[in-house]
C-alpha cells in the first residue's frame, strides 16, 4: 500500500487520473440523487397513439 502511494506521489499525472476516475465513479453512484428523473413524466414517445404529432 505504501509503495503504491509513493508511485502515485511520484507521478502527478497518474494521481490526477485516479482522482478523475474516482469523481466519475462517485457521480455515477450518486446520479439518482444528484439529478432525479421525475416519476410523473411518461414515455417520450407514445407508441400507442402514433397518429398524434
């Protein structure tokens, strides 16, 4: 573990990449709470009533 931290500290670009991956992963995990999809919205396309534009 300490060896891995030393390697990351020696290469700042890899540390930046690790931080970006962690941020994207956290955003994906917490996405339902960050931007919830409203449940009252129906389907975007209503295939049963296709005669309406």
